[in-house]
């Protein structure tokens, strides 16, 4: 499902105009990105959590140059679905 599909589904189920729904979806995604960029997690009860995970510094190899490189500590975004979400997805397996 794409962002356009989500906008169409929400517009159809709520009766709102597609432009208004698209603005809301865009604003939601920007809000989540901004929160994660500021190291603040986003919790949506019954849906899941968008969290920032820390990756420790590690040593790796560049095999093309046969060189050891150090990858610095960094943060990555992650999504953890809620238990209700997981249960619904698991129950729809055919």
C-alpha cells in the first residue's frame, strides 16, 4: 500500500477531501520524523511505537580494499508493532 492508497482509503472512509487527508498524512509523517530526529520516541496505543535505537561503534572490513574501518556510534529509527497489531496480522495468515 502506498501513501496515495492510504489517502484514498481515509478519504473514502471519512468523507473528507483527498487534499485535506493528504495534508494530514504528510503532517503526521513530518511530526514522526521530527520527533525521532530530536531523539523522542512516538507511541501510538494499539498501533505501535516508533523508537530511536542506538548502534554501538564497531569494527568492519572493506573487502574491496582489504582495509579495517571503524563505524561510529549512530542512531537508527525503528518500529515496534503493538500486541493488538501483531495479533491481527497473525490471525489473517492463510
